[in-house]
C-alpha cells in the first residue's frame, strides 16, 4: 500500500511488466552484439575485395598525365603506401570513432558525402515502399476474395510480369514513353514531386507485385480456416470478415516481406538512381567505384549492412507484437 500510495505501480504489476520486458531487451541486446560481429566480417570482406579490384586509386586521383613521383606523393597522401593490415586497422579504429576518412574523389569527409546523398535515397525508397505496399495489399485482397476467377488471374499475371521485368528496362521504357514521347515528366535528376514519380514507379513496381502475391497467398489460406466460416455463419458481411478477421491474420508474412523489401530497396536503388540520375547514395556508390574511392565504398557497404540488420531486428520485434504466440527469446 505504501508503494502504491507513493505514486508507483503496484508490485505485482511492475513484476509482470519486468517479466515481459526482460526477454525483449535480452533479445535486442543479443541481436545487437551479433550485428557488431557481422559488421566486422563485412568490413573485412569489403576491404579485401576492394584491394583485389584492378586499378590504382592514386593514379586515378593524380590523373593520367601525372608523373610517377606525383602518383607516389598521392599514395602517401591517401595513406595507400601502408601495408594492408595497417590500412584496415586505421580504417576500423577511425570508423569506431565515427570517422570514415575523406573521399578520394572530392576531398570532403565521407560522413558529409553520405549525409548529402542519403536524404534523396530515403525519399525515393519510402515513397516507393508506401505506394507499393498499399496498392499491392489491395490487389492481393481482391485476388484472394475472387480466388480462381478472372480478377485473381488478371492480377496475378500482372504480378508475375512486375516481378520478372528488370528495373533498368522498366526505367528506360518509362523515360521513353512518359518523358520523351509524352513529355509528362522530367527525364531525371529532378528532386521533387514531379521528378520522383517515374523513379518511384520503377523502384516500387516489383515490391508491389511481390506484396500482392504474398497477401493473396496468405489471405487465401486464412479464408479457409474454421473461424472464418464461423464468422460467416454469424451473419457478418464479406467485407467485415475479410478486413477484420482475415487480413489481420494474414499480415504476418506481409510484415516480414515488407521489412526485407525495404532493405532491398535501400541497397538496390543503385540501378534506378543511375538510370534517372537521382542524387542518392546509389549514384554516389557508382561514382565512387569508378575511381576506386575506398573510404566511401567501405562506408556505404557498412551502411547497407547496418540497414539490413536494423530492419530485420525491427521486423522480428513487430512480428512478435502482431502475433503474441511468438516468443522472441526462442528465436535465434
């Protein structure tokens, strides 16, 4: 009583909350520790892979007409004259302090380069994911309700086409039709509502198709369950049964797929950003690979890896929230 009168929660309530929160926190800490190990392994693989690629960054920075002395001076300036193990150690220790070095190409800090380009990428990715998941879910629901009838066959045929078509081909066709022939949208390189439509369509079409197929398959299975037939027997309408009872239980695989697709969109926007000259991190990566800009490439690979790890962690936690039967402490 004294504890409750002091303004605190009763001890049984606090104990119950602690009992529920402890496995979640333990799971998150365990995943974060494993993520550090994964990032360390990724940094090693990327570092070794970059130094196996033919081409001398010092020669590219100095220029084709530079003398051997100039190239050697650039190598010393960039720190490329050190042994590989020392270069990796310097990169790792500086990265742990939030310092990824300076870009060979621009001379600016890598952090500022990424910060400048990541906002357009996030705008493009989130816009693509939002309309793709919303439209794909609607298409999947319609296909499930009209299972084995013409709306189902038509929507699933379109989904197969959307999954199969390469992003580069979709982007080039969209530019040829809607930009060059009709003149409705700019060819590319424009940040804004009008400039984001074609890149967003190109990037999100595959996600829309995958979402439609996942939603349709999951909802068809749920609609054949006994509790759905019970809901119909109680006199509930089709719309209420599908949306309130069916779709909620069919969302679990869709949530997982959405999280994974967000990671793929963030990491796979390289082609779309190149086709539309979108000033995001995908275009930054292509420009950096062209001149072997090691600091930028290494930092971007770590950023992409960290995105996947964080997204997977969030998806797992959301999965357990949506379905209380799933226990995080039992997951790897």
